[in-house]
């Protein structure tokens, strides 16, 4: 079926969980089709794990902190802090959930494709571009229907997750400024994966 984002001020935990499930289903269908078209087999990310406390989930022996969402290559899973994610969902809107899951799913695809960069920011901006491609292509194909205001929600969400302007771009963990992240996402959204420097 077609998943629909709802830019309508919905705030319940049930609606959040439904959006996470829809975003996962759309991402799996999208990436399976991409791999199939290039003659490759596709293996979905193994699990998506919500967590509530710092240290409740670990990745490669390192406890995951609060206020975060990550892809863990060692266990092939995505984990997200429920309280932080639901707060973003309520403040920004449901489109943010589709972006968030799309970004972390893109990290799993990078691992599957063997893509590695010297600097974290390169990996992160490419994942933003890939998230944009997954969403833009899914809208164009009819797999996903955006609600009114969802493009603005993407912009607002990207602005909220940008690095502090004083953070050096080469620092470990840098993701890019709000402007860099927004540009990368919308480049993928408008021009698909060809814009994302997949090697």
C-alpha cells in the first residue's frame, strides 16, 4: 500500500509508532528495488530498536547516549531514543520521522555498498542526500504521499539537527551545518541517487 505522511499536528505515541513502521516499510521497498535494478540481492536492516535510557542499548560495546538515533553496523540495527524522537515528532511533525529513519537506513546502505570516507561529515552528508533520494523517489513513484507542509517539516527538521556553526568540519562526529544538511537532502530529493556520489 501507499504510506502517507500527516502534517496535521498529530501527536500520539501510536501515530509515532505507525510512522516509524511506515517509514521502515517504504525504505525497505525502495532500497530493495534499487538493488534489484542493479542485479544485486538486498538484505534489509535486521532490527529497529527503540530505547528509553542511556546505556540501554550498546553498539560494538559502546553504550548509546540519550537524544540520539544511530545505525550500528556491528549488529546491523537502527536504534533511537524514544523520548527524543517523539519530542521531535511533536515539535516538527511526522515528516521528520521519515527523514530520521531514511538517514539512518542510508548508513546501512553505505555499509552494504562498502562506502567509507576519511571524514564523518562526508558520510553524514551523503546519508542526508540518500535520505532525500529515498523520499523524493518514493513520492514520485506514488509509494509515499506527502501531506501539505511536509517539505517545510523536512527543512525545519534538518535545521534542528545541524552542527553548531563553530564545530570544525573535520571533527569526529561532524554531520554538517544546517545549510549543508539541507542542501544535501534536497539535492537527493530533487535529483535522486545520481546526486549522492555513490561509488
